[in-house]
């Protein structure tokens, strides 16, 4: 029987946070699969922040002396400075936490080894990802607001311009062009409320949960919460290390924004076709064709439309990952960041490009007006009869007969002889032509949320108010 055991083979290749119980090191194939540094490197500023707070928490728990805690904090500042100056990870760094640990050893030597006391990468990565997400929600809010601003600006200039509205992509009833554009403003307003809710879900602190069962040292999680700017503490350590609901919420919101952008893009693309001609695209967000010299293609808008599919894919991938997991942390969760970053990087490209493409669109009121035909006032004509005592059913039938006559004869409704009107219904009088005007049709729809000029004015006012910056929180005043 051997009386000694072989010491572990020194791992000369890489700095590891684990390995004591392993003889041989991991295979290159495993490293290639397992290393996440290529994805999670961007979390470094957040990992530094939480690590500094953790060093203080360990001092508070009497695990570190004040000097040790300060040395680690200074060392982490040094690491941050190196990374901010452009220092890149090594291929052998497993993930961002391992990278920072390696650089911290470089900066302060052995005392660095004490920082990982009582914590695990499980609560660490969850905390860093939440901090990153809290910032992200603000960036997304800003970019969404910019697009809303572009919509509002165009809408203000189109207040008195009339165009057809469509259902089933068939001409329906005239509307103010501002009303159509604002129909793309309000979905984004709902998205911003979703972003606020997702940011709140992210603002729950998992640090102190350890690997799964909670930290065994008396660290103050309440202090950590305050230092790191979280709203609440996670109530259960098993849940805390695997709760990715906040990522699902951000991905859903991103997908929803992507979907809304896609629909706006689709409207603009159709309206920009020669057949519609309501919109002329600018030069900054379009491209030409390598073959057809006449082309100007709305690429930015098409890419916005296409990107919604990517975001939906990322949301689906995350939900599919979560649904079969046993409780607590499992390595499948490492890919959460892949989906989160992919979807939101995409969105942060698409939002400003869509805003830019929209801002440089020139709308063509004359083409919009030319698309309005008196047949579109068929509903107004039925309403005319109702006001004169007919039932709506009866009126609908009478107007239907006039539409049929107009279609069969190729004569627009307003040009049909009065005899046709009185044959269709005895309550038609000579003033019926007035009911066939687009401006009149619009003017009658002053109900809240309608397309009447006053209703649209009120709507524009509400949209302007929605874009005002939120009131400054009292706490930031109290500090001065
Ligand atoms: N890179 C990992 C991730 O992103 C960190 C957590 C690893 N935890 C572990 N027990 N291996 O999920």
C-alpha cells in the first residue's frame, strides 16, 4: 500500500477556480465547449463591482482583516484599470470570474485567494448578470424612447394629412396620417412599461446564496443590497442561483419590441413601394442593387423586420432551457447570456436604425389623398341614413347596393346620379355628397382614441407627455 498519494499534477497551463480533486486537467475538447469567456467577458465591470462589495462583506463577517479587504479592493481597481485599458482574456480563461481572479492574483498576490470565501460562481454570475441587465433596461428604454420621438415628430407634421386606413390590407376608412403613425407609438410605450417591470425583476440580489444552500459566514446581505443598488434580497438560495425569470422577461420584452418594429417596418416598406408611393425613403438607411441601377431598397427596415425572428428564437431557446431543469444551478444555464446578449445587441442595433430610417422618410400627402376614394366613405353613408332614422342593417344594405352599382359601372360613388341614391333608400337627400368627403368622415370621429382632428391633437399631447423624463427620485436630491 502506498503511504503517500501523488500530488495533483500542476496545472501549468491555466488559472482555475477548481481542480483540487482532479488528477489530469480537462481535455481541449472540454475546454472548447465549457469556456464561456467569449460570451461573458462583457460582464467584467459588474463582476468587479460585486467582488469589491463582497470583499467588504467578508471584512464585516470577520473573514478578512480590514487591510486584506482594502488590498483586495485596490487590487480589483487595478484589474478594472487593466481591462478598461484593453487587456484581453487568455484563451485558457474559463470565464470572466476566473479571468478576474487570475488578474487579481497578479495584482495583489496570495491574499486574492481569500476573496472566493463563502461565494460561488453560481451566485456570482447571477448577480453580475442581473447588474448588467439593470443597466441594459435603461439603455433599451432610451433607444425605444428615441424611436418614439421620431414617430412623434413625423406624426406632428402629418396631423392634417389624410390617408386610407386598412383592415385586411383593404382600404377601410380615411384617417389622419398622424393617427396611423401614433398607432406605432403606443405599443412602444407599453414596451417601456414592460422594461421597467423586467428591470424590477432583475433588481433582486442573489449574492450570499453561495453555490446553492446559502453562505456559511455572517455576511450582511442587506448591506450588499444597498451597496450594489438592488431593490430586494432573494428569499431562497436554491431558487436564487437558478432564477432566470428576469432574463425571460427581458427577452419577451425585446421580442415584443422587435415585433412592434417589424410591423412598423412592414408598413413603411409597403407604403414605400411604387404601388402605394405614400413614403419616399432617404439615402442614409437604404442601399442600391448591384444589378438594377434604379433600385433603392429599404434594407434597414427589412433587417428590422427580420431581426424580430432572431429575438423570438433567443426567447424560445431560453424558455426551452429552463423548462426541463432540475432545481438550482445547472450548467445549461451558462447559455442564458448567449441568448440575452444576442437578442439585446440585435435590438440595440435595430432601434436606432429604425428611428433613423423613419426620420429620413418623406411622406407624400398627395399620394395618400389620391388613394382615398368615396367608396371608403360607405360607412359614413350608412351613418348618414341612420341619422335620418334608418336602422343600421337597412342602411348597410342600401349602401351595399350603391357600392355594387359603383363597382359595376366604374363610376366612383360620389359621381353616381342622385337617382341611384334615392333608388337605394328613400331617406337619401341632395346633401348626401357631403357625407362622401374624407375630411368630413375624419371630422366625425372625435371619440377618445378616434381619428378626429381634436382627438388626434389630444393624442399627440399625451404622446409628448409620455416622453417627458420621469420626475427625479427624491433620494438623489436628498444626497446633496
Ligand atoms: N460561467 C458560468 C455561467 O455562466 C459560471 C457559473 C459556473 N458554475 C459552476 N458551478 N460551474 O453559468
